């Protein structure tokens, strides 16, 4: 056969194989059935509410129901493990939170690898709020830090090792020499109760949980620990505004998928979530509760995850945080 024909046939064959591979990766008509969004928390919390808003909006954009399933346990590892082992076909996703980053840093054993889950899109975040008793003698973060350095320091309630309040305390301790004795409780609600009863001097909690206590006058807020003021409580200054720029911690929710889920599916899901977060109905509802809708692309969420991994990893290393 003529060399030119050989080359032409080889090129045609390579092109056919490449197209076949691409078609194997690209779903013909996804989604064709309901999608399951696994929430590794109990119903009613900040992450659950963000996940349900994303599911509602994504369902409208994709034309299929997005069913929320609550699978709490193991510091989010139970739900995350279920998703990590699910078929990568675009019908099972994880409503992820900080634990998807920090669990492998602090736990001795993990049922899955970090690489088994891939970022899809950011949903939103609830800034963490530093809370103290309503009659506490300090009104700013600076006054609180200074007061903590006297005597034996303060007791700080967390929702357990590796919880968001634990990381807030870790930054306060390692970056700003705040003298804190960590008191782990089983949940954020128990931590709030401990502050109300003055068993501890302070804790931090998601804005959606904190704001009702602030508006009723039962607790006092010293700072919003994210980079912008809370839409539903704009009078509260951020830690950055008060001179503590290293204190950037939030209760965030995103979506992760099993590794090897086709990129075309990931892109469509990310676009659906982004569209949901930008609708006035969803955005206004979330902001009214103290949650900031974010959305964005796969690329922006991947960057967020990388930045969070670096920041939280530094806190774990500096504090020696371990979940025994």
C-alpha cells in the first residue's frame, strides 16, 4: 500500500479511537433519573440548609429531582465515605464541608483517600461568629484577647476535635497568643448552652445559628471571622477589620463527586449550582438566614479547596490537633 494511504488510514483510525474514547466519557443525556445529594450532617443545620437550597435550584436547572439524604456520623466521614465508593456516574454527590479537607489531617484512620472525592462547586458559607455571654465585660476581639491573657485564661467550647470552633480557637491561640483552654462538646448547640450558662467564656458558631441569640440579646458577638460582614447582621465587624486578618474561618458547604465522574457531568452540575445561587429567590432566602450564597465554577472551587487545605493544615500543625 502507498505510504500516503498508510498514513491516512492510521490518522483516520487514531481519530476514530479518540472520538470513541470521548464518547465513552461524555454522557449522552445526563441526567435521566433522580440525583442523590448526601449531606454528612443532621437535618436543620447550616450545611443542611445550604445543601437543600442548592438541591432545589439544581433540580430546576437539570430537569431531574435532586434528593437530599442526611448521613451524619464520624465527623462527616460516614457520608463522605458513601459518596467516595459510589459509582462515578453523576447520580451521587456529597454536600461537602471543611471536614472533607481536615479529617485526613487529624484522624488516625480514614475509610477513604482525599483523592477519592473531587471538587465540583461551592454552594455558600456561613461566617463563624465569636460569641460570649451578653454581660461579658469585653466588647471587641482585642479586649477579649487581652482579657484572656490574665490569670489562667478562658475556657473555649468547641463541637469536638476538628470542628470549626476548634479551628477558630487554634488561630486565636497560635497567631494572637490568646490563652484558651479547649472544652470539647458533642455539638454546637451544647457549646452555645455552655456559654449561656457561663460554664465557658466563649465559643464560635455559624452565623445562621448565632444571629437569633444576638437579636434576642442572649449573647454578645465580638467578631465575624470571615472576610466580609454578614448580610443579615452588617453591624458586626469582621476580625480582619479589627486587625486580626489571619482569622478567616467559615462554615462552608460545597459539592464533591466520586473520582472519575466524567468532567462533562461535573461541569453541568457546577453550572446548575452556580445558577441556583444567583437566583434572587435563593440568594435572598439564604442571606436572610445569615448564609452568603457563593456558587462559581469548578476552577474557583478547586482554588478555594487548595487555599483552605493550606490554611487549615498550618493550624493543625501549629496546634498538634489530633482526633484520638
